[in-house]
């Protein structure tokens, strides 16, 4: 397992880390590992194509037509 050394932190950051570690009942080192793990091991972002494929079928195109539309749909700037 690799080691990580972080230098030049403000004392307020170190104190906040220690306080957070104490609130979670673990050492500052264990809290540091947990913070890094949570920040860097999040869910993978899906591509736009994956999001589109995952969308449910919600009906027919006719279900979404405007009621009382009087203009030609192709003339949106007219």
C-alpha cells in the first residue's frame, strides 16, 4: 500500500480534520483515508448516450403534442 504525505496545510485544516476524526471515532489518518476515498471513489459519470438509453418509454409522440396549436410546427420563428 502506498503512503501519502501532505505538506503545508494550514493549522485550521489540521484541527478540523482531527475534530472530524474524533466525531467519527477514528484517528486523523483514518479520517484522511475516508475523505480521500469518498472524494475519489464516487460513481462513474455516465455518457449522454447511456443516459438516453436509460430513459423510460413514457408514451407516444402524440401524447406530447400541443393542444390548440395553430402554427405550422416547422415555423417556430414566424
